[in-house]
C-alpha cells in the first residue's frame, strides 16, 4: 500500500546546509524531485536518468548543468541498484511507515481473533508468543490434565477471594457444587423427616403486638375509649374528629413529634374541649355509670337582658 503523504520536518529542511546554498529555482526543483520520488512505485526512489530528472525538476539545460551536482548529491545512486537513485531520508520515512502499518495490521488481526474467541467461549491469547527450543531438544509431550474430580476421592477447594480463574474451571466447580448441594439437601431432608418434630423453646421475651408496637388505632377503638371515659354522643363525635385530625398529619403531636400514646393524646384533646371541662365548683365530670353530666353553674356568656333601663 502506497502512503499518500510523508512528514516534512520544516526545521530539518531549512537547516540543511545544501538547502541553504540553493537558489530559489533549485529549492523548487529539489521539492519536485522529492514529491515525484514519493509518488513512484518505490517511495523515495527515482530512475537514474539525468534527462528525465531534469524534466521532472522543470529546469532548462543551462540551469540543470549549473545545479545538477547539488541536486544529484541529494539523490545518490542506490547501493546494488545502479539504475536507481534515492533520497536516504525519504526512503527511511517510507520504511518507517511500512513497519507502522504492518504492526497495526497484526494488532488488528489479533484483536479480531480475541473477540471471536471470546464470542465462542474459547480462551486464547491475542498475541501468542513462541519460545524456540534449543538445538537437538525434542518437544515435550502434552501433559494430561488431572483436574477432573473423582466422586469420593477429591474435594474441590474454592478459590480465595479477589482471585481470577478460567471460565472452564468456574463452570466445572459450579456444576460439581450444584450436584453436591442437591445430594446434601436430599440427605438432610430425609434426616429431618426421621427426627421427631421439636417444639419451639420460649425465650421468655414477649413479642410486641400491633398495638404494643405503636400502630395507629382504629375508629372503633377510639370510640370505645371515649365511651369509657366520657359517656354521651358528643364524645363519639370528638373521637371521630380526633382520629381524622391525627391520621391527616401522620400521627404527629404538634406537627413534628411522633405520637407515643394515643390514649394520652385523646385525653389532652378532650381537656381542650369546653363542653368536657370540669365545673367551676371543682366537681369532676361524671364517669361511666353516673346519672348524667353535671350542669355548669353559669353559662360562659350570659344573654343580654331585655330591660333597656339597665344599660342607660
């Protein structure tokens, strides 16, 4: 494959002593010779024909006669090939590019082979390394693998953590462990069936029930507690209002503290209701079984008397 371009190191080109001595037309002729040699069938080489080289450089006969020694000095005769002239630096660049392309091609082929091997489940190195044998030495016979487990004779050892193992070894260990686990389960099941059923031993620790764990109460529970503490239909309505309020805010006291006891919260709820507060005389509210609720001695807000003379 012919490379379409080469690296032109401008610093090296301009600092060359021969280039510094060239006239303008000689620099152009030198560049034309370089470009045509790179585009030839053999990059860096030109035919050893001065008439053709003069035309490639686009110089007149007088210019070529004056500049031929300087220009041909940049294209000496190829060693062992008197019919060719070459530029050493350009030929070295062509060889370097050819080696780079060959190395990339080998790496690409090895990578493709590795991907194909991984897809088929066959492990192989991407770049196999061959070790030459000394002279007269016979190749060693392939060793037989003794890693096949025999039932009852070997016990597979699990690899330590953070270590890698081959795919085939993992599959073998997995299938062997599955068969072993199934046999152990069948044996343990038979032994468990033969043993009498054991009664659970009580540790003396009480398992918290739903109510002990602080679960929210139901409407029936709140109404039952309200009937026990404050007889009358008004307490039932307050029980429903209490349940609706705390269910809406997630059973939080003050909007941010989880409720510990809903019964204590219900009693505080009822204490803030005027109709359930104690009478001014200090007599407590009647509990369950009393004749009726105590009548307050005086209304909280007395009606205005009808006699206008009292306000004159």
